[in-house]
C-alpha cells in the first residue's frame, strides 16, 4: 500500500460469520477481518445475547482492505458467491435474524455499488426467487468474543455450512 492510500472497511452478513470470515481472509488485498455483530439495538451484545434473536443484530464480518489491491466490487462478488441471498433470516441449517443476508455500507460509493450489484444479480436470472439481501447504513460494529475470531483456522475447519 502506498503511503497515500488508506485502508477501507466493508461489512457483510451472510450467515454464520465463521465461514464468511474464512472466505474473505483468502482474498488478496484484504488486510484483516473481524467477526462481530451489527444492526441491532443492544449495546455490546454477546454471542449468547444475539442468539436469543431479540437484539436485532446480524453476525457480520468487518473487512479491512487495500483498495489499490482489491476493489469493493470484488468484495461484493465474494459476498454474493458465498451464500444464498434469496433466503430470509436463514443460511443452510442456521435460522434466525442474526443469519440474514445484509450489506452494511460505510459511504455513498459503497451504497451505490451494492445496489447496482444486487440489481445486476437479480436481472441475471441466476435466482428464481427475489434477492432478500438488505443494504443498509453501517452502524456500530461490536467485535465478537475472541474465541469466534478466525474460528475455522483455530479449529482446523475448512468451511462451515454456507
């Protein structure tokens, strides 16, 4: 990264955050990832809180990336490719609002890119059902407990059920 380049953040929810994080960690140009919670009403929620389905939070991955090496559009392509965006509050065996498909945008350019990519995917005919992915402004990111960070790497898993 050049001295003038600044890392940017992108935040995605696509089901269980373990597999989502693992997918983004493999992308060249991604500097770091953190799993956590966003989009709810409870301050500093725990995993136990979020699993009650009462806080409104989604399990998310906050991606810090070098925009000179990977574009936001490239990250969107990863996002669309790792889950089923037609499911409402569900991915694989995981059910609940915390597993919803959501893009939390951090600026106007991300919002416009996310909307355009969703519209392109819908028009592509890849999915018969409508795309349920929410596109909403980023809120406070609450980092998940340490044992969730890089969970699949720590436990030898290649992926989870996304």
